[in-house]
């Protein structure tokens, strides 16, 4: 195991909860604050790779509007992101090692477009692709595996529904791992060329057949939850256990905040947004 730090007292004091719990022990933001106080520098640096998705959102928002509201969960401040954008504009070398390398590539692409605001979801997908590729390369098997799991889930679901509504499958696939490449290369194949390669492909296909959007999303999260448990059977007081606890807390927080009626509204809003940009059929 690469990371040897043990957090006996911290882990022993963490409240238990299950996938079906109805109450949060504390919020995700509160837990992040706890982690910043408790973790050793090397372990905190590892987890910050995962926290970057908040910085991704902040970067997109600030590129679109320098006065936009940003999430406090991100590790980069408004000033740091705005300075980074300025450095890229002026071709000043980026020497800060806390800045993920894909940020510069993304900003450069944004600035090179004549009307980047018209890109919409394309920019989100591009940034997600950069982020996923970065995460899969993490020097920790659990963190890397978690990134790849979520990349695969997203790409399989995207491929299934893109095909269902006669959209170009390859256009919506993100990342560049083995399965993403296979899906792009075999977008016309019945199984996208991955049924024999991806061990949980059949499970994802069964989940995709769930007609109720709310139930489908819940089954996906349960699959994620089970994967975390299966891959940390022998982890008790280390960073892998803490990362798993954090990911489960994120899942629980999502569902505690959503009852069935609110969940349907949220996901319908998401689908309506997608329809507006891709012109999906009204019965999606």
C-alpha cells in the first residue's frame, strides 16, 4: 500500500451510516473541513485531486463571468483562478504546482474560440474529459479506480441513450481510457465493443433499462456504493477508508436532500436542459 498513514482515533470517532439512512451525520462541506484538519499533507494532496471537480465548476463560471459566484469547496480561490486566466492570456509560464496541468490547456482552448459562450455543454464535456483523464492517473489504486468507475458509468449510460435517440454516440463520450476509446470506435456495435471487456457492462445495461429516472439514478448510486465496499474490505484506518467514507457521504447527502417528488423535478430539469441543446424527443 502506497499510503501508510493510519488514523485510528479519527476513524473510530466517525458515525456509521448506510445507503438507506435518512439522516446525515454531518454535511460533505463539514467533513471536508475535518479532513483538512486531520489528514497528513500527502493524504490531503491525494484527496484534492477528487475535490478538483469543484474547481472545474468555478473555472467554467469565472471564464463565463468574472463576477460569478463560486463554490467554497474548491481549493483554488477566485483570485488564483483569475490570475491563472491572465497568465494564460499573456503567455506567462504557470509555475504553481497546485494548479492542475489540464487547467492551462482548457483555458487556452477557451480563449482561442471566437465565441466560447456558445459552446454550452461542449465545454463542460471537454473539462470533464480532462478531469477524468487526470484522475485515472492518480497514484492510488482506489482513487484511480473510482475515477475510472464513474467515467465508465457515465460513458455507458451516455452511449445507450445517445443511440436510443439517434445521436452521434462518439460525440458525447468523454475521457480516453480503454473503454472510452472502444465505445468511440464501435459506436455502431450492439454492445459498443465492450461487453466482453467491461465486467459490469451487463449490470449497467440492466440499470439503464429502468424507466423511472429517479429509480435509475438511485440504482446507479447503489452500484457505486457497493463497489466502494467491495474494494475496501481490508481497509480500516487508512486514507482509502476515509476516501470511501467521503464518497459514501456524498451519495447519502444527495439522497437525503431529495425526496421522490423533488428528485423527479431535478432530473427532469436536467433532461430538459439536455433537450434544449441536443433536440431530444419529448418522450425522453
